[in-house]
C-alpha cells in the first residue's frame, strides 16, 4: 500500500503560502509516499495551477464539502466544485467542523458519499475527546464514529480514515505509541469485519501533533499508513521532514 502524508492548512494561507509548496516539491521531487495538501478553498484552483507549473506529483484536497451537488447553500462548496477546481481528495468530519458546525456522523457520511460520487477520495476523520479518553471510552467512541461516518462500500480507492484524538490536535500532545497502535488495530479489524478483506488496503492515518521529531516513531506502528498533519504542514521544511520519515517507513 502506498502511504499518505496529508497536510491540512485549515484557515491559513494567502497566495504567498504557495511558495511553501514550491519549496516542498523542490526538496522532495519523488517521494515514496503520496503527498496531499488541503489548502483553504480559495487556494485550491491556484494550487492546482501551480502544481502543473512545478510538474509535481503533489495532490490537492478540500477541507470540507456539502452533501448536495449544488443549490441554495450560501457559503458552502460541493464536491463537484472541488473536483472542478483540481482537487482529488476532501477531508470530511474534521473534529473542528464537528465542533464548530455541530456536524453529526450522519452528515459526515453524507458528505463522504457526495465526495465519492464525484470521484473524490474522502478522508473521514474520527477521534475521541480528552474526557472520553479519561473515561475509558476511546474505542467505543471511535467505533461509533467509524460505523456512522464511513459510507457503505468503502474501498481503498475511495475512502481514507484519519484517527485524530481531539485533545492531540494543535496541542503538542500525542497518545503513547501503544495507545495509537491499539486504536489503529481496532479500526482495521472493524473495517475488515464490515467491508471484507479488501479493507486491509484502506489507509488509516494518524493525526494530532505529528511533527518531524515524532513522525518516525508513529509511522513505525502497525496499521499507521500515514498522517494528517495540521500545523507542521504549513512549513516546507517541517512537512518535508514528515514526508521523508513516511517515505522511509
Ligand atoms: C489536524 O488539524 O488535522 C491536525 C492533526 O492538526 P495538528 O497537526 O496541528 O495537531
């Protein structure tokens, strides 16, 4: 399986931020893993044009999409629009959207279905809060989110699952390697149980304070097929070091 280093720029980046992509492409012209950047929607088209100019293999993704293909939904963006702008992937159900916009598992699943129907790979995010982990409910929570958010017929070409403990995002804190391994093994077992042996090829990303200093240790864990990276994806040096660690894993 080809692993995936995905960068989520969140609500960061004006046009000048694309210089970081040029630096990343120059430093890592032929990585041994897929490299994806999910800029804010305003930059998807410009990034797509830049990637062509750079003759780079870097992939482009959106950070969210509406479940409907078009209509009266001011401010929203459809999967078809992302695809039209040059995206091949889209993040759905990021914990910041679940929290800020009260997105439910059913809505996340509908977004993932919309993405797949438009030919995009949906990166479905799940993860427990700190209170849920402290209460010993981590596996219950992520199993529920996995069952509710991942659409029927999920396959390696259409769905990526990102395990992102909410309390690890942007905090500099991470679960222990054993804790990450426990969740990823459980998610893998659930996916195979639901979708059959082919689901062993669905990529499981870890996300939450991945940085150059901890990347190699996390990527060495079983069933960790890459990372969803927030803060450290904004700088070419940091993201490049993570790409290098994943390429070497
Ligand atoms: C994220 O936003 O998905 C994320 C993992 O952020 P960070 O790497 O900054 O913790």
